[in-house]
């Protein structure tokens, strides 16, 4: 192999675009406009263009994006928000912080995404929104979910931090990007994301101009004009250095997506048919941008399998080992073990392999050879 296998190779990715990145950073240093420099509005324009003209508002991180979205939609304490129980904690975190009630539902075992039937069964007079999380890189089943939300007058907030650039095809043939189908889309630019900066960053997108203006105000202390605060807001902004970096990297996002898909294609061909694992299922209606390449193990002790991989210098990760209803901070009275059987099973059997933009065939061949040699 040419070099060490890593889950993410940010150094290798940086080296390929180093002159562009260094110049962008130097321009910010020379201007000293570290907050709200011109690169921020430039990136918001690029982000809007990427999302087919949807309004884009940057913020401090993906968690802030979710909180700002719920503040902008005027949810009140006690309102219920439906979300998948198999996801990262940030989605539930902001619901709890705002005094709202998280209502957990299970996911589909093939796509890992929210189960629409369970969403419908959990709608009450207090329900105000649904938060589909586009997990691992492909969109949830948005067409039936949007129809369900419309029938029940509910908002839809897309958490598409893992599916930046994924596209969903509707029955009429129209295609929309992740984040642009619901009322608001929320994403993160955490360094390991498909479009990542070199620190923290996030954004919201919406096709509603008035809502976009409200989001922008909330993210800036609730002010339109400095020192005049019309709304209760927060201090959440993308700094100029991160915007400058993202301005460079968004130009390469299609190539990054293709590189990840090529890695996934390699894994698919090399690992399909093995009796002790299942490769990811690709949705018929959504492209997959493979933020993660996640297997389901069958009849295998995951810890033993991970130790075996580690013994051969192959890293792995588990996203996520504990579903939200088992997390101490989010335990809800009456919800016991067995309440969400698919999520509970997935938490015990999923494992993610290295996937990033800089992987080469030598690394992939080695990983797949060792996995095929594993004795379950």
C-alpha cells in the first residue's frame, strides 16, 4: 500500500488543493476581515447556486442550524417533533434545549432512514414538525413524507448533513437536492463531512424568501440593524476563514462525490455475497453520496470483527452504537428495550469502513482481501 489507511484523509485532500486553499486563507489574513468578510456572502451565493437557487444562510455549526430552524418556525414549549431514534444526538439535542418534546420513531432496516408509517402513527394534535435525517448519504423517502406533512399541516426540517449533494427523484420525474424539499434544510461543514471546512461551520437552506430573512436575523442576535433586536436570536456565524476554505472546496464537490461513489462501487463488487455481512442498499429514488459506507454484520461479533480489522491496520467506526432512547439524557418514561427493534438491532450490527476522496485501489484491495479472509 502507498500509505496508511485512515477513515478520513483530510491531509491528502488538502495537499491536492493546497495552492488554492493557501491563497484563500492568505487573502483573509491580509484583509483581517475575520468576521462577516466578503468570502461569507460569496460562499452563501455558491451554496445557493448549488441548491438550485434556494436561499442559503451560513451559521456556526450543524447543531446551530437545527436550533435556528426550529426557532424560525416559532415552535413553542411542549410542541412535539418527530425524528428517527437511530441518528446522532444533535437532532434530539436542540429539540430538548428549546423545551420541545422529541417523539422517536424507528427506521427502515434497508435504507437506515426514517419509517414513514411510524411517523404517521405518532402524529398527535401537538405535533408540529418532522425531522427526516438523510443518514449515511442518501435521502429518506421524501415524497410520501412530504405528502403526509402537508395533509397534517406539519413542517419538515431536513437534516442533510450526511447527504450534501444527494438528489431525490419524484414520481413526476422532477429532481431536487437534499435540503431543498422540506421547509428548511440544515447541514454541517464539520471537517469530515463531504463538504467540510477546517473547523466548525453550518448552514440552512430554504426556498421561502421571508423565512430565509427570518433565519438570517435569528442567527445574528435577532437584529436586522446593529443594536436593534427585533427577535430573540443567537450568535451563530461562519467565520471568514472557514468561508474562504469552503469557497474553494465547493468547486471540487462533484469530484469528491464521484470519488466516494467509486470507493463504494469497489466495496460493493468485492464484498457482495459474503455470508456474514450485507452491503448498503441504494434507494431507488435517491442518489447516494456515501458519507459513510456502512455494512450490517450477520452472526458476527462486531467487537471481534473490529479487532480483527485493527490487527491488520484497518480502521472502522460504529455510527451509532446507542440509539437515542437508550441514551441517559433522552430516556422517556414508558419506552423500554424492544420499542424500536430495527434501530436496536442496527446499533448492534452496523460497522462503517474507511471511505474518503483519497482512497486508492491498493488500499481497497487490501481491505477487501482481509475482510474476505475473515473467519466468522
